[in-house]
C-alpha cells in the first residue's frame, strides 16, 4: 500500500514538473507581438534622444525579428538616429542600404530617399561661397542639387516633397550666388567674356532659361534668376553688345514683373533707348 502511494506521489510530482517546464508554443502572433514590444521599448529611448541605447535596442530588433515589419522600421529609425546626431555620412549610407534592401516598400523607400536628399544637403559647408577669388570644389553642393532634383522627379506628390522643394530652392540660390560672385570677380578685372560665361552657365544649368526667354525654373526664387539676368545685361553693356544686353533686360521685364529688379532692368532699357543703342 505504501509503495503504491509513493508511486502515485512521484507520478503527480512528475506531471507538475513537466507543467512548470513547458513553454507556450512559438506562434506567428507571439513573434509579432514580441517584435512590437521590443521596437516600442527602443522607441522610448529614441524619443528621449538616448541615441546609444536606442540604436543598441533597434539593432537587436533587427537581429531577433528579421522577418517582421518591425525589423524594417528599426533599420529606418537607426538611420534616423544618426541623422538626428548630425552623422549625415553614416545616415546616408544606412538609408541607401535600406533602399537597396526594401525596394518593394514604396512609402518607406520614399521616406528614405527624402532623408538621403536632406542629409546630402546638410553636408554642404556653409562656407562654400568664398570670400576670396579662389574657387572651391563645389562637389557637395552639386551632389545635394542632384539628390534633391532626383527625389522631386520621382516623388513629386510625396508628403516630404514640399520640404525637399524648399531645400532645393535654397541650394540653387546658393549655387547661383557662387557663380555670380565669380562673375563679379572677373568683371572687376575687366575679363568680360569670362564673367558673361559664368552667368550664362548659371542660367543654363540652374535657371533653365536662356537670356532671351521669359520662362524660368520653379526650382528657384524669382529674384535669383532676375539678379543673374541683370548682371548678364550689365556685362553685355560693358562689352558693347547692345542687342544681347537688351535681350537680358527684356527677359527680366517680361519674366519677372514682380521682382524689384524689373524696375532696374526697365531703367537700363529706357537709357539704351535714349542713347539710340
């Protein structure tokens, strides 16, 4: 009788032990819930700007839950963390890797592309318009121009398009200002041909209008294009190229009517008419 009772006790203990050691079955729902929980935890650190902890946790989300959507989101937020820390080179590399790996995720790819464009813009040094006659490599500014234009060509109606367009206006304005600075440098040394060539290059490349056209690009503030044309007209006056000067001034009057520069251009036209040239 005692032996039977002991056997029964051992059996019950074994069942209880087995119950304690068992774990819930691994399901897709559990996997997704765990991934979301880990991602949300990382985002608490992200929103608190605890970048090191946030990136460490986001990296774990990608490693442990690579088959969930949260791994993809973790990749983007990891790159965002570098962007927010002004590590623009690193963030560009990470966003580009995301685009290569997730081409079918249209919305997330569009977002990553917008961040690539903005990060490239932010890498342009503030000092790239020089205070001396020496030219500096414009590669960073031109790269930003190309990235911003490329994004808007591919995603003209995206949520980020308005912001990217504002960045494009700024970078084009700075690029043109640099070209006009160099043109004025040549003017100061009576090198009129070189000065006119730099202004024509700015108009052809960034304004998308010939000197005799009344159509100008929407990528720049109107005053920027008007200012370039005015300098070109003034340069042609010094070269005694009256017809070319007249074309430049008339382009301002007809294409940039609301610009303060239009009044200056009209003044030049009136003076030329009075002089019979």
